[in-house]
């Protein structure tokens, strides 16, 4: 009973932290499930389901705050959604990908914490690059069970294509759409979430309401940058540890 309580608490806190920066939290949920020895067969479907609910609520709050830019989103989702569906139907050992992803996230953290200056006016996106990144992120999102926001966020910021809160809004809806597409791909193979998925969804919804409101109204851009950096740092060490 105590172990189950700690598991639910960890999922709840993860949803708060990730939703505060516009993320669904799949990488965190996968880490928690791995830590509590959840069978791998249940992990991807469960993470994608939680991701969809948490990211959807997070996007709603950032959208209401006026931080959403549709023109910025479209190039990334044009190919990511179909690629997420395809990726979800592929069974691949993600070991090498996790190591590469972990290294990339560490680089992103270093850039954000030590080489990022105050926000400037956003630059126009490079359309071919946006389409390419969207396709790659979508495929790996479906294959591993993440929403892709953990990579899209630093990409948008480091390329200068969006502000902090615009990045949170874009990442949230990107994660929601990719997770939904990934779930369809998983359903095509056999949808198997954990038995307590409805409890986890409830915790995720409450946590995302708390986190997204904090991120949209109370957190300054500098604070969000710091939180996002630690989220990425946590995710990178999780990837190395559970690879």
C-alpha cells in the first residue's frame, strides 16, 4: 500500500512539474514506472495516455494566456503526427536512442543555464528544418512513448523561434497531438495500459491544472527557463539510468 501511494504521489508531482513548462511529462512518467518496476508492455500506452491529458490541459491555460502561435505549430505537426503513428507501431530497442537523447538534453541544459541571454524578438522559422525536426520527433515520440516536447522546447528556444511561454504553448499542443496519434498506433497493436490508469489520469489532470496555472500566471520567463533546465536534466539522467 505504501509503495502504491508513493507511485501515485510521484506521478502527481511529475504532472505538476512538467505541465508548468508546457510538457505532458511522458519521460517523467516512464522514469517513475521504471523505478516502480512496472512491466514494459504497459509503459508506453500509459505514458502516452497521461501525456495527452496533461498536455491538453496545459495547452488550454497557455492558450488562454495568449501565448499560442498557430503558424509556428503547423510546420512541426505536418509530418510529426503521421510519423508518431508509424513510430508507435515499431518495436525497436531504444537503448542507443536513449543514450543519444540523454547527451542532447545535457547539451541543451548547459546552453540554457550558461549561454542563454535575455529574451529577444523571435526569428522566423526555417520551414524545411521545422518539417524535418517535426518528422524525426514524431517518429521517436510514438516509438518510445514520449510526446516530443522535451526536445522541441530547447529546439525552439535555442533557434530563437519562440519566447519561453510561446514555447510552452507550442510544446503542449505538439505533445497532445503526437500522443493522440501515438495512442492510435498503439491501439492498432493492442492497447495495454496499467490497471490503475484511471487513477493516474485523475492525478494527472489535477496536477496539470495546478502546474499549468503556475506556469502561465505566476512564473517569470527566467524562472520557467530554470525549471525547464532542471526538467531536462532530470530526464537526461533518467535516460542514462534506465537505458
